[in-house]
C-alpha cells in the first residue's frame, strides 16, 4: 500500500477529489489510497482566475480533481481556452506548452497539465508586464 504524509499549517487548504478542506490547526495527515488532490498554493479559487491563462489553470484543475461531470465540462473549457490563447500568441514555446498541457489533460495526466499551466501563467504575466510574486498562485 502506498501512502503520502502531508503536514499542513493553520489556514492552509487541501482539495481532495474536489472538496476543499481548510485546516484550523496544524495537522499531519496520511493519504493511504489513490486520490486526486492539491494543496496550499496549488489550489486556485474561481475569483483568482482573472486572466485567460489563469482560467485555463482553473479548468485544468477541475479536470484533475472535479467530479466526472465537472471534468468533462472543464475539458471542453480547456479546449476552448487553449485555442483562444494559441490564436493570440506568436510565441512557439507558448503554443507548444498549450498543446502539451491540453494533451496531458486529455491523457488524464492532469497534474502535469497544471504544472504546464503554471508556466503558461508566468509567460502571460511577462507578456502583460505583470511581475509574478512568490505568493502568486498556483505555485507548483
């Protein structure tokens, strides 16, 4: 049996299979079954998705941890956002990352997809002249 032990501080969030858990006290938990989860700065809340790249991250996050119905809708959204982002960029590396992120999501390798989405957010921030802060979400 595989297991993963996480230590979380007060105020940190853990999202397990789509449910957000907020820790009020320091906790050490052990996950003993295969589960889809994100924690801390990996979790993007809907109100934080204020740019196209962040909306893509949010969609890929839902593909990863949502219910079956949410995953299907989120994958459709990710397809549309990827197409829109590709249409507006001339950067070959950005287009490659977009294609790779979408392909990873389609192949159910969603954690890899959201890691790529983080790189896409950084590129978008640079393009918009926005300085990414260490506390900016999502930090993978």
